[in-house]
């Protein structure tokens, strides 16, 4: 059985006037320890609301959430959860990394001595040894994000919730964070991730939950999600120059042309090849890209 179970969760907010906003609509999914599940959706899809409900910070109007058989809201549930939310409020600015980790360790129920040892372990793991006694406000954005994840890990949680953990982080720090998150999953932590950075999701996600207008539209292994290629356009390169007749025929088909390269909808591939005959085709690719697949899936979901 999967370790995190979200069952029929609905959340409705009061909008302006008498209107109501259904932020989540009967969402059900499960996520296993040792795996990274990415929640993908456009702004306002309901991803952050769902993360906050799983964290126990927001109450669902309907539905049920449990982790390892313990219901959300129980002390035993909270003890298993670590979270990093979007923004800069995950750390205390006037404390050093060492002080932050020791302070949050004690808040999480660790004895002083244990908190000090755990702080030392995490400072090494976070690659912050040289900055251990630097005021957090003076750290780079990437280092602050590393520290934020460290604070979420100080009590060794089994469920880690990450809402845009790499936003605004430079490439060097990004690679450190990606390696750290992947390592946590390999250690058996259940990781829930939201991000608009598709390259990060592409490197990390084992499973993808597609959320649109508060509804769960798909929950698939990353490989299966990426197989949605039949609707992705082909890039076709050819030798020579198009004559006026061929150019007009391709334009009428809705094919985009730039120099000797065409962007061809898959349903029109053979028709485009017939138009080009007897010109020589140099290459034909259907490069899968998570960002493009995501946008296509969202477009399809919103037309349902």
C-alpha cells in the first residue's frame, strides 16, 4: 500500500461577494515512500492548496488524508512531515545556519545535544560548512534554499513537501538541491514536489500528477506521461529551397516554415512529405520535451 493517501479532498474558498472558489475538487491520489511525485499545473490550479492541506496547515472541507496509516492533524502525523514553501519565510534571517538548525531541531522535539549533532550533520550534507556562522540574511538565494530544506529535514521526516524549492536558484546551487532531493528519495523519503521549472521536474519526478482547475486530470509514471507524443509536432529539415507552389501548399496546411526547417503536426506528416517530393529530407525528429507535453496535456484537460 502507498504511504501517502489523499482521498476525495475538496476545498472551497469564499470569493468576492457571494461567489465561492472551488480550489480543489474531489482529488484522490497516493504516493509511495522512496518516490518523488510532482504536482504540475498552471498558476491557480490548486497545487499549493493541496500541499498545505497535506502539511496540515489548511483544513479540507471534504475528504481524508493519511500517511503511514496516521490521519492528518494527529501529532504522530505532523512528526513525520517536513515542508519547504515558496518564498523566503522558511528560515530566520538573523540566525546563522548552525543556529537555525539547532533552534528548529529543538522546536521539533530534539534534545539540545541531539539538535547540535544533527545541525553539524546537515551543514556538511548541505555543503554549508564555510557559511555555518554567517547570518542567514547574507547568504545567497541558493544557500538559503539549501538551509530551508535542511530545516525541513532536521527531525528526519518520512514525508517531505517541497513547493517551488528551486525558484530563483543559480545553476550551481540548483544541481546541489537536485542531487539532495534525489538522494532523499533513495533513502526512502516520500517526496511531493511542485515546480514550474520543467527541467527540474524532468530530472526529479518519478510520477507526475497533473492538476487543472482544482481537479486531478492524470497521475502517471513519468515515462508514461512522456509517451504522450502522438500529438507532438515533428521537426523536419530538408535540402534546397521551397518554390512558391510548395510554400503555399504548406502554409494552407498550417505548417510553420523557417528556412529549411518545418514544424509539422503529426497528423499531417505524410501529406507534408508528399508536398516536398522529390526534395530530400535530411532529418525528422519528434523530440519529447516535458514542458511541451505538459502544455499539451493541460490544453486537452481544459477542453474536456
